[in-house]
C-alpha cells in the first residue's frame, strides 16, 4: 500500500493537560483523608478494552506526559501502532528461539523505544486499531490466530525450512484486525496540525530522545548498582534494568515525582489489597478482612473485581516488606508482571502513609475516573520495574549506576 494519505482533523494544543481530580478521599463513604504532595500533568484516561496491551497504554501515557513536560504540547499517541509493530519483533525472536520463547500480546515498557526507533509513531487519530465502527479493543480472535500460526511456523512444516512469505502472512492477520500499514513506513504519510509527516518525522517532532529513558528495578538475585535482563516473559526484547536496593529504589521513586517527573510503573495487581474499584492499592498486615466479591473477567487476575473490607474505608496498618520478602515473592511467582500503569503524583493520608497517584487504562471506571492511590508498602512489595527519564534521577544516583 503506497502513498497512504490519512487526513487528520486539526488538533488544538492545550497548555493544561487535564482537569484536576478531587483527591480528598478515595471513594464515597471513605474515612481516608488525603493531602496532595505533587500532582503532575497527564493526558486523558484511555481504555485498553479486552486486550493485554496495558504496557502500550501505560508507556504511551508516560511519554505523553513527557511531551507535556518538555514541550507543553498535548498529544494522543497510537497504542495500537506500537502493539502491531511490536508483534513483528516478537515473531522474529520467537522463530530465532526455535519456538521456545515468548510470543503473545503482552509486552514491556522497553517496547515503545524499540518500536519508535525502528518505525516511528503516529497520533491515535491516524491509526486507532479499530475497524468497522468498533469503539472497544477486542483481540481474542486475532491473538488465537497469531499464536497458532507462530507455533506452526516454529515447526518449519515445509521441508524443514521457512519460506520468505511467513512474515507477510503474520502482517496480513494484523492488517485484517487492526488496519493496514505499508511495509515501508516512509509510504505512510499523514497531515497533522497542518503539517505533513511520516511516522519517523512525527516521532522526531515530539522532542523525545529514546536514549534518555532508563528502567529501574530491585531484586537481590543480581548485584546491586548493575544492569540485568529482568526475567519476566513479556521482556521478549531482552532489555536491561538498573538494579537498586529496595530502600534506595523507593527513595528514588518518591524523589522522581517530587522533582516533577512521572514514571511508567509495572507491578503485580493480584493481591487482595489491590482494590481498583475502591481506588486503593494497599498491603494490610491483616488481609483476612478482605473478601473478593464476584469476578471481573474484563481484567486479568480479577484485578478489577469488587472487594469488601473496611480496609478500603479506614486507614489500616500495612506490612513493611524486606528485600528478601520481595525476592521470595518474585521467585515463587507470587509477584508477576501483571500490569503496566502510569504514576502521576503523590498524596499522604491522615496517618502519614504516602501513596502514589496512579493512572490506569481501564477507562474512567471507578470513583476517581480511572485513577487510584497505591500505598508505598504496596509499591515496595509488588513493583517489577519502572521506566523514567534519566534526568529525574539524583546526580549521586546516576553516578552510582553509571548513567551519563
């Protein structure tokens, strides 16, 4: 498909990203009282629908806040442009690993730089990934076709060799469900705010340098202050994270926000204390009071299911987990790479417990219109990694990690 021209509606740049949320409490009837310590700009809450693309939504939400910080411009970037192009990288790696590696809809924060460096990026209005007037993303059928195709290809059914056509077949499935893209991205031209762009020239116009973004984590099965490849399935591109002791890690997260930066947050959301509907993620010392009511099949691990407990209405004492407890939970696969989100601020309750303000990608579907508060104890225990601009880190920390 050559010379694809997509005419976009002119988009008005805004100086204010969103209307301020009411962060006085987490929900109606709650006795939690919050004081805002930092509330940073972010773009509108999106809905990932029935897909496993939280990594794309959260990362792009983070990068949209970065554009606001760097250029004071509001952009809505295409999550499905990222997801579609990442699928090609996953497919190539899967076959190079003889079909024993990860292939699926999940991903990692590193995938956004991986795609942007190779293909660029486009606004949401240029590539929505929705067809036939659909308004919600649903990928189950597409995922089933892709998975079965890749497993078959890994067996090299045609005389033990792959033909040159396999990639065209996979791209055809992606085109059918998400919308066509040209093989050569230079053939994808579109008009945006009165200017002509390709995905790469548009990416350049955003003022983002993908080399400026780093991943931080905290696990003791690798040396601290070094880099290692985090061993989670969705890290298909085998990208590295800087490793910090947990207390330094938590100190860094708080300072990042207080310094005026947001960050993408990868975490496990399967804990009883993850009460999205109550707009709270907490780690009570006594979890026996929390009862999950019903199911939420739209979310993975029933993370969006209703919880019943006074812990979401009255502040309770929370666990203070150690580095070793974090490690055991990771090694036992109790802490898994469940969900990607975007941290946009910091609050404190009446008992002095601090919480990060978290932007989710499940639509405006709770009492904080898609946001919630994650307590420091929860974040300390259940974080896998974060993605952040290197300038958000203190000078001494950058020196320790060898970040220039």
